[in-house]
C-alpha cells in the first residue's frame, strides 16, 4: 500500500499540475475510483488547499450537504465541515478529486448558493451505457449489444466481430470486391461504443455520434468521417496518412492521440491533441493545444485542456466556465432527454466535475443546490424554469 500511495501522490501532482501524460491520467483515475484510496486522496487535497492559502476571497462549499443532496446515505449524519474551494476548476482540482473519489460530484458556481426546486414525474432516468448500431455497406443495420457477440458478418474478406463488452473489431486481409466497402458505427443518445479499425487504430465514440470508415484501408490514405465526438489512438503509418473529416475540419494524424468534438449543436468544432502531432486545416498542433473551427471560418489554434476534453472517456463530465446551456447539452446527449427552457432563465457559469454513472435525478438534485429549477415531464422532457 505504501508504494501505491507514493505512486498516487506522484500522479496526483501530475494531474493537478496539468502535466500528466494520457497513460498517467488513466492510471490516476483508476486510483480515484478505488474507495481504498479515498483517505489518501483527502489528505493530499487538504495539503494542497493549505498550500494554496486563503489570500483570495473564496466561496464556501458545504461538501457534506451537497453530497447528501446527491447521494443519500443510510449512515448517521456526520458533523458537517466546510472547506474553501477556488472557483476555477483547475485551481480547485484538489477539492474536485475528493468528491469524485466517493462517487459523488463537485458542482459550484461563481454565484452565491441558492435553493432550487424540482418536480419529477415518472421513473428515474438512468445514465447511458454501451450501445450502438452498425450499418453495413448494403444498408443492413445490426444492433450491437451483449445479445449479439462474436462474428457478426463479413464485409468483403473482412470479418466483423462484436466482443459484447462495448467493442467492435475487424479481422481480415482486405476486400475481395472491386470497390471499397464502407460501414458506419452510430451511437444513439445515451450510448457509447469502442471500435478497432482494420489498421488497429482505436476509436471511442461518445453519445449521439457516428463514424463512417472503409472495412479495409487499401488506398494511399486512411480516411474516416465523424459526426459528434470521438477519441482516437491512431496507429501511425507515414506511408499511409490517417485523416478524419469532421464537419468543417480535416484532421491529419502524425502519430497521435487526440479528441474531436464536432457536434452540430455546439458553437465550434474542437480538436484537442494529447500526444504526438496533428494537422488541422494545415496548421500543426502540439500536445496540449486545440484547434477550433466555428462554422465555415478558419482554424484557431489555442491552448487546450486535455483533461477536460477526454473526461467523458474516463467516466466524468468536466465543466469549466460552462453555461447552463452547455451543461444541459451534454446531459441531454448522455441521458437521452429533450431539454426545454421556460421563461426568463438567468445566465450563470458552472465549474466542476460529475460522474457519468449517476442517474439524471442525482445530477439534478445536486443542481438544485445551485439555484437551478426544473421539472421532468413524460417522454423524457426536462423543463428548466426560472
């Protein structure tokens, strides 16, 4: 355990300092999910908060109260404690980790605490899970779930294999037909899925996304088309470049791990580079940078936030300076709800992390502590009210 805690301490400092590699980040989140390390994480967070000092006017967050609003516990109510939390998410990473580690969330705004309210009709809405639809070259659609596993079909000379644990793969040497065959993997709202392309490139699709790709890369390039959001771990081949067409973006791999967010209802299409290098619209990105394309405009390269960009892949929402509308768009996709706004909704910003395994009701009960009013009606209609 001592060795493990020493490793956790190193990973904690790497993560909160935003200097961790992708592998270190994934390893760190494994520790975060393990209840055995909760006490160690709390000690590290307390130490970091003491180091930060209190020279800034900080809002107070009642962690125990907020936790109880989201995850009621049968244990006797413990003495409440209050701790200072910096509002910017990256400065407050220490506080975030504590609540993430106990399966709850941290959600705080730049505004004072206000009581919200809710009216919920019908059953609880569960979070998303592994589900997708595979559309074959001939238009046949196959629902991917645990009931359909093993070899599903053949496309040319390539076998299509569903593992049953949320992952699809292709095995074979090429196509026997005279033309290239294309498949499309689509996740609905409330779904996610993984894909191993014929060249070994790994793709993870977020909710409400799709990727179209050939069943064998036989030409001088490897081209796929994306809508929505996906995380790529590309097998590099300098003789056969890998390219992603996503909305108005054309992304070219140069030995890369990157995330692409290209939802039609987001204000911009964003590519965030974690490792290696990519070109977006001819502009070269370095690790930690992001390229944004708004509409048919040009590419804007800026400093990105890789931890935030791939939080969804690691099982979390990570909201940084997020408006209520931005928060709701993500919740709508993951919980498969339609969001409507009623009356004059005041503007606000949220900063925090929240686990994607919570039910929608648990998430919303937490939001009420920040002054958000809502009701859930039939047909998964979520109404935000003043």
